[in-house]
C-alpha cells in the first residue's frame, strides 16, 4: 500500500517537482545499470569464449583425424614405392638372366618354422613343377617341393632337409650345403661340409651351385663363406655359409624352369663322379 501511495503521489506531482524526482532516480539507478551492463557483457563474452572453445576442441578432433588419415596414406605410398622398387629390380634381373624364369609372388610361410618353407601364388598352371630351383636377384632361395594347380610350396635352403651340391668359385672345390635353421638373431644358417681338406678356403669366398644332382642348375649364387673349421675326423673341412638372398623378406621370387642341356648333363655326370671320388679318397 505504501509503494502504491508513493507511486500515485509521484504521478500527481507538478511537472517541475516530478522532473527533479525522476532525475534523482535516474542518477541513483545509473551506477546499478552500469554494473549490470558490464556484468552482462562479461557473461556474454564468457559464453562466446566457451562456444569458441567447443569449436576449437571439435576442430582439433577433426584435424587429428585428418592427420591420422594422411599419415596412413603416406605409409601406404611408401609401401607402394618400396614394392615398385623391388618389382623394378626383379624385372631388370629377369631381363638380364639367360635362364627361363617364372615370376612368382610369396603369399605365406610355414607356421611350424619361419625359415623352413614359403608358399607361392603360382602352380602347375603357370608351369611350376617339383624340384625346380627358386631364386631372387640376390641368390638361391630353395627348391619347389610340392605343387598344386595354382600354388606351390618352396623348401628354403636354410631348412635341414635341403641339401645342395655346391662349388667354391675361387678354388673349384666341391661340398654339400645343408640348412641349419636360424640363428638366435634370426639370420638363416647353412653349413658346408665335405670340402677337400687340402683346399685353401677363405672367409668371403663365393659359393655357387655345382649343377650336380640335377635339381639346381649350375652357377646359382648361394652365399659366401663366413668361417672355416676342420672336421673332427680330419678327412675334410667344414664352413658356415651366409646366404645372399634375404629369406626373411621374400615377396617375389623366380622359379627356374629351364631344361638341362644334354651336353650339360654329360658334364654334370662327369663332375659328379669326380666329386664322389674326391670325397671317398682322403
């Protein structure tokens, strides 16, 4: 009631008096209005900042997703580049080779032993047959041991069941290379036995296939001598071979499909007989 009476009295005051009252009210209320205005402006700024912060968070999330996508794309491009380089090198090797080669892609490995065998996406329909040599541009990989219509399994030279008649290029000495699996560091191992005890073998000597046995053509690079030891019997020497082909990173290989020349067959038989005599006579 008091407030109503005051309002009624103010409305009925003379203009000069009501003007002064209104001026006084405006002057009194003005500081409060200023404080309220500043406070409202600050709240509005804070709201804008919060909305901007939310936008920044969303923008950062989108940028992180884009960065992840771009990094994956770059990795893919690098893989494609490396694959193209490898394919180019293999193609050049295939063109330079005088042998008839079947290009093959490696699609799997034997789970029972990383160094034992690999599976190829090529088989009988592509001309692959059992007991054919398998190589890369770096050297001998192994031999085909099983073939289906469109796949084939390759026994690697590091497998204990893989035995190869080899020849040391510098001295002409013969021997038998046998796989020894992999070392603790993951490197494939091969051991060369039955080397003539009087032959001067040195670390670094080149080891190639001898052509004896009829499976591996003559002259395929196997690896290099790492060290030489004398057999306990004293009848022959042994050595460790470091394979030149990287058996742990096989992606593409070649199957050697050439047929043995009759003259080469006669030479092989002659050398095989000489090798048997060399091993038999200490």
